[in-house]
């Protein structure tokens, strides 16, 4: 709830997101399970970000676990890094951002679900299979880190969660 409300105290440091993803690789594959193929597509020159490492790891884990749950019969999970451009919003400037994309080949979501997915306690999972806090936590952490999260999804076609984080200006 603190992350969603953007009141959680973060300890940002300049980090290499590719290094964080690589460091989580073994654990992610154990969490995801053998029925899902995990692909990493990490851009070698994407840059550095200033984030709280533990919170960013939580973002990656939460998105990967949601992808796993959307692929009960198996599929492919792709975790990619790169860069992307965002237009200005009231909370952050326009420009080039570092991107982390988590893509699955799962069941996808309809427009009504996409419209509510970041609400605390909203879940489409069956009873006893989730509290509905994972995506609201992701949303809060990304926003508090000065970033943006965008989602593309269609029923039967999977989902792509794209996290945009500002580049860091200081060396790691």
C-alpha cells in the first residue's frame, strides 16, 4: 500500500538494469516453472537508471509472476531492456527513457480488466490465488521512481508490460 500511495521510502542508487535482470535470472526461472520458456533480450547499451534496487527487483518479480499465472498451460515469457520515448505528462518530462518490457504469451486481458488492473485488491484470479496487490505495488514503485508503465494486451494474445524509467546522469 505504501508503494501504491507513493509514500514508501526508497533508497535510489545508480544501477545497471541489465545487471539486475541477470542477477534475478536463476530465481525467476525457478519461480516461473519449467512449463514456461524464459527469454532474455537485454540491450547492451541502454544506459543506467537511478532506482531502489530492492523495489525494482520487486517490480520484475511481480510482473513475471503475473505472466506465469496468465500462462497456466505454458508459454513464453520475454524480459527485454532497451530505450523508448515518452511524451510529456503532468508528472514527468518528455524524452528518452530506459525500458524494461515483460511480455507473455498468456490469456491476455480485455479493456475492462486493463482499466482496473492497477487498483489495489483488484484481481481476476480465483479465490485464494492472489490478493490483487501485485500490480498496484508495481504501479506505485514505478511512479515513485519517476517512471511510467504502459500495457498492451488482448484476450488470447498475451500481454506486454513496458516500464519506462529515467536515465541516470551519475556513474554507477
